[in-house]
């Protein structure tokens, strides 16, 4: 059976990534695209032969749409997932994060569980075949994890600049759009706390389910600092594991780098992901040991973007069960960390980049 997909959102994640991915997988067919008034949906619809609309009502009323892909700004995700469930849609693909606070996350999972709605959160790094390979190595070799770091360097990305140009409080409440507002004033602790919270839930969240696999409980935020012009440096304690999460978006900077490094008591494992918004196969995994040669695992042709949509097809067809508890725990883990990062910044009155 082919399932019709309606996309809420018409930005680069939809046009350059999800639309072509869905179109070639076979289990799905794009049917409808909606925007919030930008006019981009009309252009996408005309190019790809899709219905197009403004707002979400027409898309949710469209009987050809079986699956709703929520690709809107993060603060709208929970509301729109709930609307799709209420409209009786068979499944929801939700870009990360599922929600921006715990109450929203609990409401979304409760509604999906009650109706049996299949749901996948688009944490493509978690679905990348390379991460399964890396976890298998950690389990099979039995090394005790001592360090975890995620290092991200990106060229400017409009959607993250747009994300932090919307005034919010430290709890994530959104204010009025700010138009051409400059980059954040990192010297203001309230602004720094709010923006770092958003960056945790909008950028760092790519890797938080992977961190949770290795370090299920974060005990303490040791430091949380903004990085100019836009980024963060976070230091965490998770039991005996030292965690560092860093990211920066640098105008005119180097090509994208997205690397996870995990140190155990006898080897070091690296997972290097391809740039966002491209299909370049799975991440690359290599292991270095002081007692032997470097091991490089073969890369798979399928990437995490394709794998997450295949996972949704498996859920719809009943080949696997929806892990509602895991989805909720992932959401709580990310939200709790975002809250702790914001609180850490506010506890320090002098914030410097």
C-alpha cells in the first residue's frame, strides 16, 4: 500500500530533503504541502504536482493524506501533532523536537498511544546505520565509556538564525517575530539562557538520543557557555562519563563537520556524519586502539534520513511496535537538559562569549 504524505512546512528540510526522500522510497507518495503564509508551498506544489495551502486545516482535511510530516518551527510541533491525531491521520513524522516542554510531550504521546497513531521523531543520526554499528562495537567489546563528545561546525543555516531571532523567555515561550534582528546579545544572561535552551532543542538534539544510549542520566551541567557568533559549549557529568557538546555556525567557515567521539578504557570510537540536507550514505565509523591497528567500518548506502522514513513504514504496517515510552523518555531527556542549561546560565550573572 502507498501512503499519501502531507507536509506542514515548506522550508529547505522539506524541499531539499524530505520531499525527494519520500518520493523515491516506494511506501509513500507526497500529496500536499502547506506553509504559514510564506507562499513557498505554492511553488513546491506547482513544481511537484502537489496540492498546496496556507495553514494546516486544508491539509488535515485532505482525504488523500494518510501521514502528516510536521516540519514547522519547534514551538508548533506538539500542537500540530495533536491536530493530526485528532484529524484521524494514520501516522505522524515529526521533526525534532517532539515538544519544547514536558507537559506538551506527555500530551502528545498520550494522544498517540490512545489512538494507536504511529509516530517517528526525525532524529536522523539515531536512525543512521552507523550508530547501530557503533553501539554494537561498544557492547561487544565491553569497554567502559569514559568520555562522550559531539563536535559540530556548520556554515550559516538560515533556519537556526531564524530560530534564535524569535524572542523567548528561558522556558521557551515564543514572542512576536523580530524581523531582521541581529545575533543574540550574549552579555544579557536572560537572552543567553533562552537562546541556549533553543539551540539545545533545535541543534544539539540531533545527538541527544545517542548520548542517552551511552549516558542514560545527566547528573549535572558543569558549564554552559554561548559561542560567538552562534553556538554553544556544554560540559556535563553523567555518572563517571565526562560529556562535552560543542557547536558553532561560522560565516565563511570550513565545510560542515559533525563528529561524535566516544572514549572507553581501552579504545576510542569516532562517528562522523555527512553534512545535513544531503544524501551521502551513512556516517563513517572508525575505532582506534593503543593495542592494535585502526579499524574502519564500511559505510552503508542508506542514510538516517531514508532509514527514519522506512522505520515509519514498518510502524504503519505493524512490522514493529511503536515505542511510545522511549519517545517520551527521549523528549524528557532533551527538555530536562535544555532546562538545566538555561538554569546554569541564569545562575551566573556575568555571561561572556
